[in-house]
């Protein structure tokens, strides 16, 4: 029954994607891409709307349900007409010439599906049976705040109470990371509000949507950009990274953030590969980047870096008016969720425990401490090397033997995606440098999760660049999308 | 000659690969084989953990234990909480389970109600300024301030 609560956000998000990409969004890998991306965007939007409703009108009741279902029906109707309207939109949105080089390897596809189902079984075992309520951060941060929103009545704002920011009335009366944005918390609260009870399955389903949405999004984006076999291989590789699935079962915000980082990078890659649909893709990157910011504070850093790398960094390199148009489209996509985030940060969120003026005054001198840099950089490299029992070495060996894929003009901007992820890691380095907490404790308790936030995007870029697994050179022609392959 | 033998070996391996896993290069096995074994092993190890686990999910346990207490607590009040638990998870789970009642560790500042969670004591503890209101079993007791 709880699964019904997720129909409106999935419909809303998918409808938005179909409206933007009416031609390819409901066929083959395009359909997978649409549903996965749409689920994430839909959860981002509905977590914003329910929070705003609570803040402005009070507890969401039947009126909110009507609003949400009505919005889903309206958007789906518009998307339906857009999909069927042959004369609407430009024919240029879909490249005319289609190659037929995408020949999926059937046993590889079946293996991928079977292993995904087994992984879903592992996910179910770890969540529904072993640890229904997640782990410590779930019950002191993510779902704790959702419980306050759901059970707190007129004291729901206590969800954001933190003695770090205010003078604590009582020493232990505190939430942890109370300033964290509300995509996960809001989605959990929304599910509970819709169902009328705070059943543990709602946060588990949300975690499942983002965990398996990441796998499927990875497949779909590589299927669209390269071919399906590369997508299957990438998913198989992600399944080897069991730490990703394990973190998904903890119901934290890191896996949803990883989902949005992957979707943003994949959309930018689509934009570069198929310039005909660039403006449409940019609107969606606005949605996904803002959802990243609405998930965790690291997502806000990601959003800023996206603007820096993909817009400010392109000044002088690209046509100025085109760049402005793209930035405008990005802002349009960003507006709904960013507006909610700004409202939350200004009106409700307490001061961040690390990035605030009193703490920065105490810790700024750490930036001059070379030993600290050495410790942090060493730990980061150690984590990269040791991550998931040295899986990076597997990638390195694969790359050395397989080699780079030299087809495709769209990869000219690959460096900007790599730069984006690299700058994110620099941002993490900076956060460790200024942390007021014990450095080794802070690194030990968080570095794995920070790495996992970027991991799917790194895997995407790797498989985007490396040669395919086929024995014949069955690669897509540059600049073409294959409907048969879709 | 060595090159020739290498070519024969490669041809043989390719034919074996094509027979069982047609269409892919050998290097793809570097990912396919680990995926196959890791996913299955991970599933089986999770299954084993569940069957061999000695303890249930602590939050589920606390939800059951504190359920009758929650009905007697004033909603949205602040309540003292004392325990003989040495495990770190006890307080964080109690905080989560008792929302929207806010709990503070220890006896100060004194609130109108006090929750005692004693798993190792058989005698009812005494707290200055509090009277026992009700015992709920499982070591959970609710005290009320005297005036």
C-alpha cells in the first residue's frame, strides 16, 4: 500500500521529463532514463511542496493530496499531448540520422537483470528484516526530523532545533545536522502524511528508489550516449561496489545526492553529445543540481561548482549569447527547488556546525597547517586506494587493457565533467581542513560516504570514455541516437 | 615460436570464451565474473547474518518497550531520562522513539516527569523529589515530580 504514495511524484517528475524530451523519453533506454530521472525530480519537487504547505498553511490534509494528485494528472495530460503532438516542438530536438549499431548482447542483459534482482533481494533483507530504521544518522538526523514534522503538531519546527546554533536550553535536547536540507526528510514526511502513519517502509522505499534509480540511470545514460552493452557493464561494475548498496540501506542522504550528481553529469554529457537538445537538457540539469542542493549541504557546493565550471568557466570559450541562453534555462530548472531551499535556510535552518563565522574564526588558521593538509590528502588517497577492497585497481587494469574509446565528438567536454568532480573532492578537502571536530574522527566517520557521493558519476565517466565490451566495433556514430538501441 | 604459441593459446581462450560468453571481449570478464560472485556472495552473507543474528533491531525493540509509556507521557513536554545502559545507542534510540516528547539525560534541570530505564536493577530506584507513577515492565518506569 505504501508504494501508492510514490505514484504522484513519479508521475510529476516523469511528465516533466517527457514534456522536455517528448520524442525519445518513452522508448527503450529513454523510458528507463525518464522514469529514473523523473522519480528523483518528482521526489525533489514534492518534498519542497509539502514543506512549503506545512510552513504556509499548516498540516497538509486532504487539500494537499488533491493538489498533488491534481498536479500529477495535469502534468501527465500535458506530457501525453506533447508526446503525441508531432507538430509541436522542433524536429531538431531529435537528431535525424539514426545508426543501428546498438546490438545488445542478450546474455549480458539477462545477467545484469538477474544480478540487479538479487541485489534488490539483498537490499530488502538488509532493510525490511535486519535494520528497518537504518543506522544512527538515520534516527538522529534524517528520519528524526521527519518524525518531528509528522508527530510534532504545532511544535514541528523543533525538527530544526540545534544547540550548536542557538543557546541550548537543555544539553541533550538536540538534533544533529539540523540545518540539512529537506529532500530526504521531506519525502519521508510526505509519505507518512499521505499514508497517515509513520511506517518504517516509507524511508526504505525512498532509499530503494534512489539506490536502484542510480543503477538504472547509469545504464540508461550510457545506453543513450554509447550503447546498451556499455550500460550493462557499468551496472555490473556498480554492483561489485557493494558499499554503495550498503549505504543505500542505511537510508542516509548520500545515495540520493550521488543520484543527483550522476544525473547532472549525465545530462551535461547528453547536452554535449547532442547539441540539438542542449537547452532542454540544461533545464533538467537545473532541476537535478538544485535537487542535489536540496538533499545535503555538499549538494549546495556541487551546485555552485556546476555554475562555476559549466557557465562561468565557459565565458570566452563559447558564444556569449548561447551561454546566456543556457544559463537562463538552467536558472529556470533550478528555480522551484532552490527557492524552497533559500526559504528553508533563511527562515528555519539553524547555523551550520562547521561553516559559520564563530567556528571559522577558530578554525581558519587550520588552513595554514601543512601537517593537516598532509593528513587529509593521505587519508583521501588511502580511501581511493582501499575503497571497496581496491575496486579502483580493477578499473585501472580494465582501462590499461581495454583502452580509450576514440569515437564520438561529444567527449570533447569530458574534461569539464572531470574538473567538476575533482573540484568537489577539493571542496571535501577544504571542509576537513576547517572542521572544528577531531580531524581523524571526522575523516574516519565520513570519508567513505563522501566518496560514494561521487562514485556513480566517476563510474559513468569511466565507462563513457573506455572502449566497449563487444568483440566487434559496434559503437554508435558520433552525434546520433539509435531508436532501435533505445 | 613463442609468439606462435601465444597466438594459439589466445585463439583457444577466445574460442572457449565465445562458446560460453559470446560477443564480449575477454577483458569484460574482469567485471562480469566479480559481479557474478560478489552479488551472490553478498546476498548469501546478508541471509546468513539474519539467521545467525542474536539480537533484533534495537529500534523495533525500543518501539515495543516504550509504546505503553508513550501513552502516559504528556505530548510535547520535556522529560528527564535516566538509565543504567552503558551502550551508546540507548539514548539516541530513546530520543527517536519518544518523539514528540523531548528527553534530557540526567536529573537536572528537574522536569515534571522522569523516565527510568533500568535493565539491571531488580529494586525500584528512588529519586529525590519524584514519586513512582507506573511501572511498564522491561525496566521502564515513569516518575512524577512531587509538587
